[in-house]
């Protein structure tokens, strides 16, 4: 079974709700999902996962400080996460809030680790973004991310 680790930071609950939708999609695709707040996650857990999905609210066009600290600690496994599958999602307070740059910020870290990131030609190309509380569109995008990451990780690790 494909092991999917979803790590997120959420202050208002919006990013947490998105993480739950990503988890639903991953489970529907047969993923063995671990859903964790970044504060409760050890970077050691990255090694055991076939896929890692990161979620953060947007602060100044970047991920939260909590998520950046987690990624800084992940250097411990530099070169050891290569070939795993990754994905990201973000929430913001407004349309021009930098949510796409936050997703790219998270994806950059995964790419530096040598992870495989699959975009999509439909919807939110880099990863789901929500303006405020997630609506039905965001729910569908998050579930699709969970499905896409899990299916790709199954192919790669299978």
C-alpha cells in the first residue's frame, strides 16, 4: 500500500480542512494516509513515506515559518528522498495574497530533495489554493491532488 504523508500548518482551520480533503482523495486511491500538523511531525517520517504533500497558509508570499523550519530540518535527509512523489497546497486571505507563490515555495523544497512533482492541466496547475475557507471547487482540487499524488507514487514505487 502506498504510504502518503500529509503535513500542514493551519492557524484558522482553512489549511487543515484542505489537508483533510487531500487525505480523502489519497485514501480513495488506496493510499495509507498519515495526516499530521507540522508541529507534531518529525522529519524522520519523510523517509518512510512514498509520497509527501505539504500545506500552508500564505505569509508574505511564502509558507508559514513553522513549515519553513520543518523544511530546514529536512536537510538531514538531503539526497535520501529522491524519487518520492510530492505535492503542495496553500490558503490565503485574498486573491492577490500570494497563494501560488506559496505552493511554489513548498514545491521548490521538494524538488531540491529530488522528489517528483506532478502538475495538472486542469484547475490549479501547481497545487490547490483557497481564498479563505475552502469551497466546493477547492474541495475537488484537493481531492484530485490526493488522488494524483497517490496514483503516481504507486506507479513509481510499484
